[in-house]
């Protein structure tokens, strides 16, 4: 099909996510037709370095033979059946594999032995919220109806997930529709709400969190957070000790800890799961994005036996978890996820990361010197570069100027594909990226920041 026709049909029929469609109509959109390693090819034959892993999902590169083969092999047997009252082979094998991995990597609390499947990050969060709420009811504790989350937090776009979201631009308008939630200050050191500096602050934001929990303990179901990096809120990297502190607060006041590792899971932070960095095991863990290397929609909500057992009972006790989706445990998606996990072992993906993480760190310390770079934040292979108008006062560029977008658009000319978060330039390349390509990515970004802001 020719490009002009496709673009015409796209503009006529597709409503793009997170997009002001009025502006979209004025654009010449890019249509990707092929992928290889950490590159994407458009219809004009131009190749782009995929600097954001096709929106944070790709880990081992595009067109990975092992995953292609796993899906094809499963396709020859069965594309879909249901988990409602039945089983399928890939979902069982994946649950076994994942729970072993979780127990091995997160051994500090009750092991995460139980896997509940769904098909995207938002549903993984919905499930976690409903599971946590019903857990207290099932064990006979009444009056818990409120979640605690963080400002600048992001957990997806369905109503339950938006209820615990804290990005004003995305979430404010839906307030009248939302469930009860209290927001604690984000540990966002560059723009600290409490106007303090780390480490002399002694993690004052954590103390604020403790006050909130203490005051509302009887109605609080759980704290839900993105451990270590609040990604969509602007790659907010937490100060050391905050996550560990959260776990201690949850233990002390007997509330559940839900870790949303939809973005941080599967190696992005340099370890398989972000919670490993502070030796924390959550009560409920949400995973998606990297789980199938971006091949198929799949998500997991994992929990421990204590929570699971609270749902056991006679039918008339009404302890059943009445939740499920049509595509729960889809065999093709699970087959892709199994192959994805096997590549971690075969390629020693995590072991290959330290030199790349170091390279990023060095290049960022250069980029940080730029007069319009206010802050650089990095955790493992996740990077945020915050562009500001005035470095001294931290004043941002006017929102309407879309400075972040200008940088990203400039990068496209040089064959680098990115997507910013406002004026924060995000780098989240596939973990497979070579050092050479990583250098190229950083070089282009540095030049584009100069080109746009000076
Ligand atoms: C992307 C994301 C989600 C939502 O996942 P979807 O698959 O887009 O619904 C939830 N939580 C976090 C931390 C995310 O980054």
C-alpha cells in the first residue's frame, strides 16, 4: 500500500493515544515497517535508532529470532483458549518460570508465588488494587477504602489506575470519577516540594508519608508506587533509602505495599527488578511492558500465599476474586514471554549492562554542563534530561513552546527516534544496544539540545 493512502486513512480513522489530533493533522507521520536490533525502518527506507525501546517495551531488540520462533511454534498448536475454567501450556510454564525468578530475585519477604495474568500495565494495576482491597475484607477487617500514592506517580490510564495517578496534566480532569486516594509528596529532589536538599533533608518526604499513614491507618489499603524511578512523571529517580523506608512504614502500620514495576521491571534499572536495589519484597508486584519484548500484550500481577490464601473459602463466603479478561493468559503472549526470559539467561543481558551504564553516566555528566540542562537523572539504563529556561532558578521554558518536542524532532533528522515527557528528554534504549550506538544516541541528543536551546 502506498504511503500517501495510508497517511490519509490514518488521519481519517485513527485516534492516536496521548495526542492532540488537531496538531497531528498538520504533521507528516512516520510509518514504521520493519525492525532489527535497536533500529526501526520507515516507509521511505530511513532507519532510526529506537532510543525509547518502542515506548519502553523492547529489551532484546526487534525481530529476535528466538521470540519469532517461539510464537510461530505456538501458533502451529493453539493461538488462544481461556483461563476461565481451563488451562493452557505456555501460561503454566511461564507462571512457574516467573515465580521462580521472583522468589530468587526478591527473597526478603513473603515469596511472590502466585501469578495473575492480564494484558497491559493498567489492568495489572487494576487487579492489584482490587486484590488489595478485597484482601482486607476477606480477612474480616472493615473500613479500608483508601490508597496512598505519590505525586507525579503514573500507573496507567484506566479509572482505577488514574485514581492513584499523580500527573496533573493527565489525571486532573477525571477527578470527579475517581476512587479515594491520598497523595504523598514525590521524592523529586530537583524540585523538592518541601524545599529541602538531599541528603541533609534526612528524607523528610518519607516522614511526611509516615504521618499520612499514621493518621489514616484504619482506612488505608495499601501504598502503591513505582519503585526507584517514577517514569512517566518525568524519570524521577528516588534518593537512596526511600523504598526501604516505605517497606518499613508498611510493616509498622500493617498496610500493603504494591510495587508497579511495569516500566522498571526486566532489567531497565540494571537489576532484573528495581526492588532488588533496596532489598525490598512488595506484597503485590505489577509487571508488563518488557515482559514479551514488546511482541504481544501481556501483564502479570504477582502476589504471595498470604494474600492468595485470604481468597480461599466456601462459595457462599464470597471470597472469590471475580476478575478476569478475555485474553487472560493468552498462549502466544506467554510463549513470547518464556522466550524473552530465556534470552536473559542465554545472552547474560544483565551482566552486559555495567559498562553501558557507566558510559551513560559519563556522557550525562558532560550533558549536565549545558546551560539549559537543569538536571540529569539516571538509574541503570533509564535516563531523563530535564531542560530548563533558567538553570539558576530552574524556571522551565513556557509549556506551549514544546521545547522537549523540538529536541526530539531535531533528533529524527539524525536518525534517532525519541519521545519526551514535556521538557524531559527520555532515553530508554533496548538493553541490547551496543556501546557504539549508545554513544551515537548521546551525541545526537547533546547536539540537538544545543541546536534547539541556544
Ligand atoms: C506504562 C505504565 C503503566 C500502564 O501500562 P499500559 O500497558 O500502558 O496500560 C502502568 N504503570 C507504569 C509504571 C507504567 O510505566
